[in-house]
């Protein structure tokens, strides 16, 4: 029966050892950094302060915009309520000043309407 398993190889792996006659290459490290000059330090601090103040301004502006949008929404709601109340009041005025209602009240108090002397004036 044929086996699909891989064969184990017991061969040792070769170890690489450095030869004594060849020097090992040295990795150059960048340990010699130049210090920042006072002008560069001041420039970095000034740039950081500008960036921080701009972040604060953006957050403040966003909060102000949200507050004003909320205020605008409240005002729009108040305007809609006042308009609705105006329409309701206008309907009530129309109902109270209708000709049929005026005749009904006149009959209630025994008044008569002389149509020949009445003149209707519309605005």
C-alpha cells in the first residue's frame, strides 16, 4: 500500500559559522543625532500651540453650531405653532362674523335686519 505521508529526513542542518579571516560587517547605527537648535525648539512649540488652539477652535465652533441649530429648530417650532394658532383664530373670526350667526343673534334679541340699508364692504 502506498503512503502519502512525507518521509522524515534525519539529516543535520548545516550551521553557518563566521570565518576568522573575514571581519563581520558592522551595522551603522544613527546614534549621533544633532541636537535641536533653540530656533527649532521654539518653532516646534509654536507649531504645537497653533495646532492645539485650532483643535480647540474647531470643537468650540462645532458646539456653537449645534447649539444654534437647536435654537433655530425651537424657533421654527414656535413659528409653526403661532401660524397654526393664527389659522385657528382666523377660522373662529370667520365663524363668529358670518351672516347666518349675526342673523341668529339678531333674532334672539328681537332685532331686525333692513337689507335695503345694509352695504357690504370687503377689504
